[in-house]
């Protein structure tokens, strides 16, 4: 399978590292082989070769901060735009791992559409493209007879979407509810340990969990984007922020945390989605509730079904390797099911 990556940061490199480390294992166990034929970045250059780049050399060049350090080879093209790679690279699958633009989802939506019209499958970790473009991209995928897969966009590689869409197929799902933002869960856990909101946030930033501008995490928008993606995956609905109630954790005080603890409860930022809509809010849950015991940057999702009751999945929700695995699981699904959608 030939793949092209739009974005080669933490997640893109995580996938490349997995493909390098597990090449023999993936070949032996699944007959799966992947060649990276193109990568695009915003400021570190781009590389494209129809028969494949050297993954170890690519990672070394990316690690040095400049893809120009990748050695010349016959047939290598440098400097192609992301759109040229989406349209013209030799890839079977376009992987969109550029930053999530929660405002309008671009340029990822147009890049994915170009990939479909040029006969490629699309795999994304990019939440913005799905938040604003799910219906559009799903239609483009159907028209092209190609896969649109996005396991890595919610809970990284922890198989939240695949659990709902595949393992629980045959059940009627009535609700999904969970902790889908690790940064805020880490901050809440630190606040329970006695830190103020500001100190807990600074701690999360120091550890690289929270961005310099933490708004999308702490005000609930990242969790809301994931709720929208869950709505699309589990219920085939395209919800929009404008129709959702979204509240984050920035207003919670140490007094709120202590009051909950005194009542045998714990604050969690909960994203909730049903066929009727989606929302995000901090909630007080009894400490006996399965989601209450989820501490630190861990994510968890409870899917409520008719035949099985509640099914709760707990796991990592971020990280290069963890999210790279989410992408790999989509590539393996494309490999398993062949070209047919
Ligand atoms: N990190 C996680 O744990 C995680 C988990 C789940 C989902 N995600 C999603 O995965 C995606 C990638 O995350 P990340 O952590 O890998 O981000 P990152 O480390 O910031 O890397 C982003 C990459 O995209 C490139 N890029 C930016 N704008 C571009 C453009 N217009 N065209 C082509 N390339 C562009 C950047 O280039 P430069 O290097 O030149 O800036 C960089 O190589 C995001 O959408 C994120 O929301 C991440």
C-alpha cells in the first residue's frame, strides 16, 4: 500500500516509526506492506517519490527539522504542494495529519476531496476536517468508492469508533458519553490533588499536554469536536457547534472540587452524544461511576446499547505512537477489505 502524509509532525512521524519498527511483523502477520510515497509539511518542505521514500532517512530528516536533509535519489521531487500530493502522488491512501482547524476545517477538507477524486482512500486524525466536512467527505468517498476512515481522531488509537461501528454492530446504540480530552482530565486530577486551576494548567503545559493557547481544550471545544465525530460515526448525524451546549472547566474552583469530594463525587468533563444531539459540560459523578476512576490524561468512553447495556472503553487519547496506531488500524482495515468500500 502506498501512502502520502499531509503533515509530518508528532502523529505523522509516530505512524512512520511504527511502519519502520513493525514492517516485518505486519508483513508476516497480515501480508501488509506500506511505502510512504510523499510527505508535506507547512514549513519544513515536502518530498515525493512514486516508488517510495526511505522511512528511516525520512524520520532522520524530519528529526533534524528540515526535509531538505533527505538525500537526493533519482525520481525524487521536492517542494510539491499539499494539493499536488493529494492529487498527483502515487499514493493509494492520503493520510491527513495536519493541525485540526476547528474554525472551518480547511485546507484539509479540500485536500481530502482532491484525494477522493484522484482515486485515493482517505484516513485522518484531523478533527477539523470531520467537524466541518463529514457529510461532504462521506459523499465524496461514496462517489469515488473509497474509504473515509478516522479512528485516530477520537481517543487516538484506543478503538472508540471501531468499537461502536464494528464490534457493537447489531446493537442499537442510544448514547455515548465519556472523557475524550486528556488535558482537562489531567488538570481536574491535579486540582483534586490540591492545585489551583492556574497551577494545574501550567503543569499540563509544562508536560506538553496543553498547548500554549489552551482554549480549545479547557473551554471544551476539542471535546465538542470529538462529540461531533462520534455523532457522525455512531449515528450518521452531522451536528454543529452552533446547535450544541459546550462548557469547559476554566470556571471550576478548588471550592467546587472540594464540595464534590465531600459529597463522594468527582468533576469530569463529559462529552455526550445521542441521535438527538451532542453536548460538553463539567459534571459531578459519584466516585463509584466507571468514568470517575479515570485519572490523569487517560480517556474513556461509555457506549450505551440495547443488547449489552453499557460498554466502557478506557485508554490513551493522545501521543504520536498511540495516534499513529489509530491510523495504522485504518490502513489495516483498508488492506483487509481490499479496494471495495
Ligand atoms: N498529537 C496527538 O496526540 C493527536 C491525537 C489525536 C489527533 N491528533 C490530530 O492529528 C493531527 C496532527 O497532530 P500532530 O500532533 O502531529 O501535530 P503537529 O506535531 O503540530 O504536526 C502537524 C504537521 O502538519 C504540518 N502542517 C501544518 N499546516 C500544514 C499545511 N497547510 N499543509 C501541510 N502540512 C501542514 C506541520 O508542518 P510544520 O512542521 O512545518 O509546522 C507539521 O508537520 C492534528 O489534526 C491533531 O488534532 C493529534
